[in-house]
C-alpha cells in the first residue's frame, strides 16, 4: 500500500470518530469523543447549538470508559435529561461497571467564557454498585428523584430503579422480564412508562410487544398493560420501533403490520383504554430499521414540533408534524443518518453520503427552511469518487432484487475485475454511503457491486422475510445472479470475479464458491463458518437469530450442517483469504483456525491471518491497512491482478 492509500485510510477513520451519540437539550448539543490515545478513553463534550467555531467543553474526565454493552451490541452510552431546570447527565462506565451521573446548570449567554457553557451543580457520583451485567442508557427520571432503567444480569433483563440521592447502591429490581426488553421511555410527568419486549423464537424486528406501566406515588409499578389492537396485532407478527412520548398522553412509534414500518400515534390517557389516535400508512417508505443496537432514533421532539426520519427509495427524508398534522417533507442527499435529535425547533444529526463522510447538521426550523435546504449547506466532498448506481436485477425465484454498482475510476484492465460485496448481518443493508474499501478498489480499476440480497432491510417486510429459513440459499443465489448479470452484459471480466463478506456476509461468500460457481476467489473477515457452533455458543442476543434464518435446530439440524462452510470446505478448491480477530466474542476465531490447514492444502494461494487485539469488527487503523495490503497481495498471486 502506498503512502497516499495509508493517508486516506487514516483520514477516513479519524473523521468518523467525531460527534458520536449526539443529543440536543435547549440550546446545547452533547456528544462523545475520544480523548487521549486509547480507544477506551473518551468523554462527554458540550457546546452551544450552531456555534461550530466554539471550543467544546469537556464535561467528564478521561477516567471513564463510557460505553454501552447492552445485549452484546450496545448502543447509546449516556443520556442527558432536562430536569428541574438543570441538566442531569447519566452515563454507563465500563471500568466500574456502574451507572454514574452529574448535574449541570446552564451558564447565561453573557457570562459564558470561551469554552464554559455549563457549570457543575454536583460533582460526578457513582449511583450504582458494580454489576456483572450490562446497563442500557434509556434512562428516565421521576419527580421523586428516582432513576429508572433496564439492565441485563445473568441472561435476563430487568426494569430497575436507583435513588438519585444515594451513592453506590444496589440496583432495585422492579420487574423481571420474560426475556428481552428495551426502548424505555416515559411521558412528561413520568407517571407512565413504556417499553418493548420480545422472546424466543423472534428477534425484535420480527415480532415484539409494546407495554405500558403506571408508576405509583412511591415509585413502584402499579399496573402493566400490553398494547393490543385488532388493526395492528391481531394474529400478526408485528414489530414496534422506538416508542417515544411526545406529550403527557400521546406516544409515537412505528409498526410494520402493513408490510412497512409506518407511523402510529397512540392515546394513553387511560392505561386500560389505549387507542389509536392516528396512523400514517405509506408504502415504499420505512420509519424504522432492525434494532441491532439500542438508542436508534427516528423520532424526536414534542407534539408541538415532532420531527421524523424515513427511508424513501435510496435517501433519507425529514418530516415535520405539528399536533399530529403533517407540515412539510424535507428531502436530503443522505444515504444514512444517525444521532437524530430535536429540541423545540432545533434539530441535529449526522448525515452520510456517497462522496462525503459524516457531516454534522444543525438546523433551526424556527427560521424559514425550504424543502431543498440541504443544497445551501457546503459539504467537503471527496474527489475522484465512484458514485453508486441503483440497479435492480432478478434474484432468487425471479424476484426483483436491489444492488448498488460502482464503476471503476481508472482503466487498468482490458475488462475490469468484479468485486461483489455481501453485507454483514442478513437483515442489514447497503445504503450507498461512502466506503473507503469500495473506493480503494474502484481506484484500482475494479467494478464493485453491493448486493441487497433477499432478507435486507429498507425494502419492506416481505423483502426482509425472503430469507426466512433460506439463509445460505437466497443470499448466495442473489450474489451469483448479479455476477452473472454483469458478466453477460460484458461489463466485467468473467474470469476475475471476486466475492467478499464480513461476519454473516462471510458465510454468504464462502457458500458462493461451491458447485462450479462463477466466483474465482473470496476475501472474508471474521466469517460465520459453523452454524451448529453458532447455535450453541453465540452470545445471548443472537441465540434465537437462527430460528427464522434456518428454522428450529432440533427439526432442521440437517440445514445447520449442510449450509455451514466448515462442512463443505473440502469441496472448495478456489483461493480464499480470511481475517479474524482473536478477541472476537461473537464468532470464535477457533472456527477459522479449524479450517486454516484445509484451506491452504486445497489451494496454495489461500491464506488465514489472525489479529491478536481485534474483536468482531476491526477497529485499529493499522489492522485496516494490513487487510488492504494483504488483500492486494492475495489478488496479485491468486488472480494475477
């Protein structure tokens, strides 16, 4: 790898670290950023809204590792709550395995120094004792100074409370959930709580239940009610997404009973008589995504000014509602948006596009904002970038299937080699956002195709359910189909077709090499290799994931064996390059170790590379540079590229 390539990788990675986990309260924005050299050193920062040149104020010291490990994948790691005219900052610290909090008050605008916007009212205090488990950050504070939250202990979730006036206390377990719970939220007076629950054999985006609870004057749970309505969940598998209170009695969420995650407004004036105030049903638009991590926000604001995100075709839109009435739709050029947060008419989020990295957007809708307001914002675009082209093709059972195509930036070959990419997480999706690896290969003259195979999200529930019981079949078929389509169109070199995939995408890629496949080689990172082992040994959140992808293990044992690459590795005679981290807790590197010798025996160009300090998903810049360099060397030897 040349110095220019290393520089690009380093710049891309470093830029993506800024402004993690954005929140806006009043006219202050909060976020997390790395401090010092280590990945485990971070802090919460703040500065005034829309003052991009203002120096950030560091609110927490670097003695914390502020991180959420809830359900294995984590999510947002802190919460800032506007309470009693102060800012209550609550965070999860992995060093003490405890919940901490600190109280701040806002400094008057005319008294602010260069980087002092909040004054500490109370110094940091460890609220809970250490636990052998994980906290979520969907905290709620009641008028009686109790903090409510959800935690995970001994493979079970609990609703708990802590007294804000005490220190290092045992968590008070209020309710033991049957299995999983999340998305805790409350109404404005904190007299009502809401959350979602899900249980075997479903993942939260397949089927979950929406619950409400009334809190009594002593802070205890008085009554619990599961929302049920024949229009929504009568004999249907329904997934509710981000239940979020917008007033004392109204809650907004999305649900997919129509086949798309659409908006739902519920009136909870009486917990015994919860009814639908309004539904917004729109086909081809999704107000939600699979909840792999906690704290994903698509709705923010209040009944007076509610802002919603939605995926519309290949872009995200922002919608504004006033008192449940639609006001305006704002188009964006973003293929992905994260950290969406609103306070009154101020909105902040990070937007991602095909030719720029994450951009922090701070928009005041109190001012006149046009539908094409994004055009007036200057982005730092990445030059010499291959633009994704949306391309539909016939996939499994001739069903229309989506992909993004990236044409080569240079002509280094008579016909370009083809790199087909299978995304990780069967229910995930490619969104067309800038990817440094994709751009690296197009700059080398490759044609790249990202496949949103059957099972991917963003195209409705039916599309997502194409993969049910057919993982390892539909995904591999769709990847082969796009490769055949492009070779038949004479766009790529049919003798130089490569497939890559990470994690679940690794299983797809390896299975694509079987039975006289069009693919001539594969590159995989931390791939799923043994489905039987995954069934028995994966972490708690994914324990039931295979039920919908393959079926119940007891009755579908043959499919677990037959679709596992580890059991077919002797049939693959094509070169494979594998990378795996030895700290991977999702897929053990020992599975890759088992097939290392067989791979190298089957093809002299195959290679397996382990990283001592990497887990499931490579974090270190040096590791990413090694991956690119080794991939380039591998292709030079295996395919003479």
